[in-house]
């Protein structure tokens, strides 16, 4: 049974990668890139008014209550 000759595989793979890169570059040259025009008035979104008060509350369980048996 003859052995498979793999001496040209590296050359074949290298040329394939180079050719795919060139084809990709040629296809990208024909594409038109649209640019988004900058907006003059950039307004930050306003937060809605919340119906509740903005307060910080502390809700905690005292440490000593866990130790009592």
C-alpha cells in the first residue's frame, strides 16, 4: 500500500489562505459603508418621577438574636 505524499500540503494550505484573504479583500472593496450622521441635540433620557419617597431604610436582624438558645 503506497504512502500518502504530504509534502505539498503546507504549500497548498498557505496558498489557499492567501487566496481567500485576497478574495475577501476584493469583495470588501466593493461594499459601500454607510455612515451615521452625528446628532446635534443629544438629550439624556430623563428619569420618570417615582411615586414613592427616596429614603434609605435599614432592615436587619440583630446578631445577638441568632446566638440565643
